[in-house]
C-alpha cells in the first residue's frame, strides 16, 4: 500500500486506501442514496483522482432499515465481499424524533445490519450517512417546519446513533446546509424539494470522497455540471470535512504522515506520524532509514534528502497489516560555477 507525499505540510490519511487491490465500498440506503446514481458518481470521482475503488449499492426507494432487514438480498450482498467500507443511510424522518422513538424504529435494525457486516468482516469500516433537511422542512411537526430546523434534528439523531454504536459520521447534511445557506445559486434539491438534484447527488458523492480519502479535489474534472458550482462544492466539502474530522470521528483506523520540514539549506528533513488504530495491540513505524518507533504519535528527522518509504505495521483483531507511504525530500539545487568573462 503506497502513496507519494510531495508537498511540505500536506496531510494525507491512509488505511486500506492505498492498497494494490481496489477499495471495496458498499452503500446501503434508499432513494437519497440511489438517486442520480450517486454511488456511481462517487466511483467516477474517485477514479478520476487515481483511486482504485469498487463500488456497489443496496438501495431501495422509501426503505427504512427495518424494511431492509426483511430483504435477503441485502445480507447476500453484505456477505459477497470483504468490504473495506459499508455506508449505512437511515431513513431521514426517523431521525427527527426523540431518542425513545429512534431506539424503537431505527436502533434494532441498525444493530442487525451492523452485526451482519461484522460477522462477514470484523475489519470493515462502517460509516453513518447523515442526510439533510427538506427544502421547506417537514410541516407535520412544528419543530421541523423549516429546512434548518429539520437539518439540525437529523444531525442530532445521526449523532445519537453514532454515539450508540461508536461510529464515524459522514456529514453530508451539514455540508448540504453550508451550500444551501451560503451558495443559494446551486440548486441541490429535486423538484419535489426533498430528493437531491443531479448536482445535489454530486455533493453527496464529494462528501464521501472527502470523508474516506481525506484528500483535496485538485485535478477532479469540472465538466459534468457548471464548472464554478463544482469548484464551490469541492472547496466547501473539503474544508468542512477536514475541519470537522474529529467532531465526526473520521480518524478511525487511519494514519497521517505530514512532512513538517524540508529545508535543503539547513539540511532539516522532518515528518510527523500519527496513527489512530485505537484497538491495536501493537504498532511499529519503520522510517525507511533503518530506524523505527513504537509510539502512536511520533516524529522523525532524516539526515539526507531523497525518497523514503515509511511503513506502519499494525497488529490488532484483524491480524497483522502493513501500510506504506513514500515521502520525498528534494535535494538542494546544484549551484553553477560563475563563468569568467576574461579573455585569454
């Protein structure tokens, strides 16, 4: 598993993201998932940015998790592959009610789906897909009769589920709210004012890309939808996800390598290394210069410029896994000797 780090201070996460095999991602949800072929948009976006990924979905219109649990096809798909990520989208309106209602309508079925995922592969990363409020809220309740009020209720419900199961949240709904309130020229809603428009589904796919890969959208195509709108979605999504990475618990089972100093003049070449495998029995950083460290958070200085392969070996309930990432420190430029203008 490899990535190349070229820019000073760039922070890149890596887990199964840099495997030679494609990252296997399964989406489970309803029309908020399958509308406008959102998983396919995620697939195309990731591949356009040189990520190897295999994406499938189990999404049925108007389905709650209870309804999904009655579908043998869902569990057949769950058991069909050793998924790296499974994204679960609860039914939005179930999340606007109080905890007792969520405990009855959602929690048992979320648990059943999670148990099936864990039984198939204990190392699968399960992400909670937080959706958005309707354009004019849900009028049947006084406390959700506006977009912002419904959005906040959904966020609170999603956080309750995430806390219950110790899950990371993909904050689609909050990114959606950022765009709705600050960039109204981008129409995220379909004509029914509930479902996503095509570019709304692109925002969803972009949020998943930022949450899983934690990388910028530099180099992503901007020709599918209006270019300026796509650039705005890229910028807002990346900034929001990265600035809320801890609040959404998106560091789970990742590591970060940051090149903190690259100065050929002073011959200082330094990296910061942080791992977030909280259930690891042991871990070892190999810095590629015959030195190592067993600390979760550490830093290291190199004596010479060049390319170094940093390896992180993690031993946990999933077994022993080795992750690799390259860091590159350029050599100082060669100074040319001044030429003489003197005549012989």
